[in-house]
C-alpha cells in the first residue's frame, strides 16, 4: 500500500505539471527519439526516416515509447509526456524498493521516496521527449537487484541483476561497466568485499549478455561491424571537439566543420579529430574533465532554460538555490558516507552504491558531463545520503560477505 501511494503521488505530480504548462517544443535529440518511436509504433522498425535502419541512438527508450504509442494509438508529444509520467512513477517505486534495502527505517525510506516523487528536477523531465525518466527507472531497478544480490547471493538473483544491467545498457551504454564493478568487489579488503562464487559471476555476466547480444547481432547484420549498443562514438568525439574553446586557438567548431567539409571516410575523420584532441591534452584531459565533473554535479534545469527563465550556463541566484536544495547536501553526505565505508563502518551493499556513483560520475567527467546525465543515478545519491550507518551495521549485512549455499 505504501509503495502504491508513493507511486500515485509521483504520477499525480507529473500530471499536474504536464497539464498546467504548455509542452516545450520537440527539438535537438528529442526529434530523433520521437521519430524512432513513431516508426516503431507504425511497424517500420528502428529507423528515423522510416526506411534506413538507425544505429546512432540506443534502442530501449524509443522502443518502449513506440510500444506506448502503439498501445495508446496516439503518438503526440502529449502522449509522450504521459508515458514519461508513468516512467517517473515507476522509477519512484524502484527507488522505494532500493531504499528499503539500505535505509535503517521505513520512515526514512518513505521520506526519501517522497523527495523524488515531487522533485522538480525529475518531475519536469516528463515534458521532454528524452530518455532520463526511463534511464532512471532501469538504473535504480538494477541497483536494487544488485544490492539484493550482495546481501543474499544466489543464481537467480545474479541472473536478474545481470539482465537488469543489460536493459540499462540498452537504454544508455554508459552502464556497461557495472557487472564488472560487482565482480571487482571481490578484490576489496575483507570488510568491504563481496565473496561471489564462480557460478554466480558466470550467471551475472550471462544475464547481461543475453539481454544485450540480440541487439549487437542486429547491428552486425545491418552494418557489418561490431556495434554492441549504438554507434555514437564518432558523434561524441565530434561533439567534444566542436565545443572546444582553447585560448589562442581557433574554435573547435571551425576545425570540426572543416574536417566534415572534406567528405573523408569515417576512419580518416576520426583520425583527424583524435589528432586535434591529442594535440591539446591539457584542455581535453584536465580542464574539460574538471568542467565535466562540475556540470554532472549541477542541477538539471532544461525545462527552465527552454521556458526562458535562465540562459544556458547562467549562474543566477535561482541556480544556486536549486543547487543548495537538491545537490549540495547530498554531495556532502556522499563524501561522509564514502569516508565511513573506507573506514569499514558501512556494509558492502552501501559500498557498491558508492562505487557505482563515483565510477558513473568519473565516466561522464571523461566523456561529457551534462547535468541531465546525473539524473539516472540521482536516486542512488539520495539513497546513499539517507542510508546512515548504525552501530554494528556491518553485521546486518554479513550475508553480503558470505555466499549462500549452492
């Protein structure tokens, strides 16, 4: 009953928001996601133009949205907003399940879930045809299943966790590393490690592979090269170069435009873009990484930017209020919990969530650190903050260090 009420509150918050303001225009990445979903609903497959198979975008969000369009018989942006509202409500339910595993009391689990249910950083995502609500749902669900696996290892739980991370990877490839992260926990000191068995490790990886492999095979059949999930590698490289602003150098946008004007094959284009990156290591591997890390930790305010309340990148008083309310306290508690775990005062389950958040953040710092990318692990951040550490808390999770029989 509690879970149902929390999900209903999340859905009501989204519906109230969606039907109170005009929907923003469908633009930028949302144009392709919407086109993919509409073509899937029309039976044309994973294609943007209705003819040519697509590979640039990951498949899960558009496939689910396309399924919703097919079932509802409506592919309008408003229908997409209803779907996003449902994804938000489901993500809140997954967060509640996660919190029940790591938070000392039901009251704190409910409070943390309500925080997510009505959080404007999350509720406003319902108006945008982007993958964050779906990615938050599957990341949180996979984190919950992983924590359950750590606390009481078994073959079914290992398979479920692996499959969940496979689905998450099909929504965005940045989740690919988490099964390996789980296995790497065996290398940690005794008070922090997870002593998995070989069969559990094999089933974890098998569950992941079974989910991802069909899409990888589809990509190989269609494009005759290995593309595990989506072919966004060159796009990410081009994006980073074209947004480079290096003192004393011409803008990266001019260099990238010049490369693409030459009509070169893909391999030669990539070589020139990488050459540009490697010629400016201080910018790309130091300044850009620091900036990406800061952007990832900032509040996502896309809806406010679109509505004209802020200019992109503008740090007004309102920006600092959002940061102070929704991010700064949780990052301070992230540091506190990390210190407690390093001193052996937290369970391996909480340690996994800490490692998940830090590695997810580090990966985006290297690649691209847009604030909206941090929303997928925002429930993990909240769970870490409210988990707390009780005296003797390690004993409550002793099963996480002792594999179950069989």
